[in-house]
C-alpha cells in the first residue's frame, strides 16, 4: 500500500501545480505559455521530458550488450543541440511560430506544411503510445499486479491523470510539472545507485572506482567500422537524432518556444544539451553496478537488458524503499514525456490541420480525444501482445522522421521551390526506399544500418524535392528567406 500512497501524494502535487498554473488560461497559455517561461526551468524540465520511462529502464541494461558505448551518441547530442539552438531556433523565433511546421507553409507551401504535420502526428501518437504502454506493462508486472489492479484500470487512470493536469494550462503547466518530475526522477536514480552500492558493501567513492575499472565501462570504439558501436556512426547519428527528434519535433520544441527571447531559448537548449552525458553516465553506471550485484548474489543475468533494473529494483530484492523509488522514477520519467506528447499532438492538430488556433472549445475537445486515442492505442498494443509488432512500430517511427529532416533541410539550405503535389509522394517513397536498401544490404553485404538510416532517409527526401522542385521559390517564400 505504501506504493499507492506515494503515487497518490505524487499525483496530488501535479494537480496542485496544474491548478496554480492553469488559472485564467486560454489557448495562448495552452499552446505557448504566453512566452514567459524562465529558461532555466525549461532547461531542467526538458532533461526529464527527453528521458522517457523506457530510457529509465533500458539504458542501465545497455551495458549487457554494448558496454557504455551509448555515451558516444550522447556526445553527438551536444553538437546536435548547438545546431538546433543556432540554426533552427532563430528561424522559429523570427517567424513567432506556435508550431514549427508552420515554417514549411511559409517556405514550401501548404502541401509541404500538411505533410510535415501529418508525419509528426503519425510518429508521435504511435511512438508515445508504445513507450507509455511499455511503462504501464512494467509497472503492472512488477508493482500493480501484486495489488490486484487490472491493466485497463492502470492505463485509463494514468492517461486520465495526464489529461486532468494538462487540460487547462497545457504547455505552461508542463514547464513546471516537468521540473518537478525531473527532480523526482534524478532523486530516485541517485537513491537507487546509493542502495545498490550499499548492498555491494561499497561507499559511493568505491562504487565509482569499481565502475571505472570494470570491463563494461568501455565507452569508445574506433577500430571496427562494421559494428553499430563504431564511434563515428554513433557520434554523427547522435547529432542527427537531436536535430530531427528535438529540433523538428513539435513535442520537444514547444516548451523551448515558450521562453521570453531567442537568447534565453538558446541558453536553455545548450544547457540541457550538456546535461545528457552525465545523466546517461549515471544510468549506465547503475547498469554496471547491477551486473556486479548479480554476480555477488549468484543471480543469472536476464536475457533482455530491459529487465536488468526491474529484476532488482521492482521485485523487493533490495527492500520496499527501492521498489517505491523505482516506481516514482519510472512514473516521473514516463509522465514527463507522455504529457508533453499529448499537448503537442493537440497543438499540431488544432493549428496545423484545422487552422483554428483561437478556438478554445475545439482545443478542449481535441485534447480529450487525443487522450482517448492514447488509451485505445495502448490497449490495442496490449491485446496484440507481440514484441515483434512493437518493434515494427518503433522502426516505423524512426522512418517517419527522415522526411521531416529532408523537408526542413531543403527549406533551410536551398532557395528552390517545390512541386506541391509531389511532396507527399516523395515523403512516403523515401522511407520505402530506405527499407529496401536496408534489407538488401543485410542480404548482400551483411551490413546492418543503425541510426545512420535516418540520414539516408532525409537525403533521399531532399534529393526527391530537388529533382522535382522549381529553380526558385515563390515571392512570399523568398521574402521569408530574406528575413532569415
């Protein structure tokens, strides 16, 4: 029962924050936070929003298969955030955008605008629902089943709570709730690390020395070009992952666009960009410590890396206090990503597809409908109960970001126009071609694409737009380009 009491207190704090920030809220508050958010609050909260519940569970388990080489990708993240801060943010702020896909309307026309927004809605709904589903399953399996809570109740209650505390203040509320949730997540992570070290009979200093000396603490791979863990593959992929999944994602950019000025938004972006290396280093170090604890206790390591942390933290092996911390950490990290996803989906639909940013009744209806759709998607994944289907959806989401990369790169790096009717076809064809290339490379050369498939996808979209496009953009688009 202590878990339910803890979660109840946690949700009460979220509702209190929502009540305070949501007073006298209108659509401007919901969509842009009236552009008054303190940059340091946005920066701190964005760390939590970028680390989903799956990340909280999965990153420690990465040490089982790839040691600490994920740090190479995190180093690439830093450079990606600088690109977003000094290339994309100036464009978004000059045009005073509510959704970032409006830039495509200014620069490339209505077809490109609608295509970009549609790809975002598709990828964000499926990807966020899958991530939240996996977290619900983890909590159900390791925590709530023992309390007799049905899975349907778990899903409806968790999504319903997100809807409840975001329905009024929207993005303004999220700036503050994300700060609270990030604080809870890191507090839980540090306390779990402390408890693991204690069970190993080590002080924190000794635990640091043990992690540094362990063979699984290898971070860099420069000698094998065929492996996915090669430094340059991971580093360059990290840069493009941030550009696409942050800079071209309404969900991740919406809070950054609530800062008072461009300069404050840039400070926010660069600050939390640097935070990802130490944050993920903590997760990976926890993984190394858990492997050592398994060896000490004579426990077999799980076949799936995702089960490494839950095996110790959610089963009571280290006491009820750790179970509570694990539950709070997973809920905090999953809520801080799911709540912003729902808000961004509502914003994009109202502004991009319905072109009615001032209609408050529509916004409330769409926000509720998106929450219901979220529940339906999660229960659908649960009924399928197939890991292969979930993996396929993750692959689909990774493919859908490529066309966004190509569209924005074409708009920013060239002065050419597009053939509007061809844009949707090109955006669909590029991922299909990428899938064929990936399949053939495995069969013919034994080469498996990793994150670099995203770059190929964007390049194909860019090439298709260039081949079918016009030599010069129209007058309105050119004026926007000059304003840049």
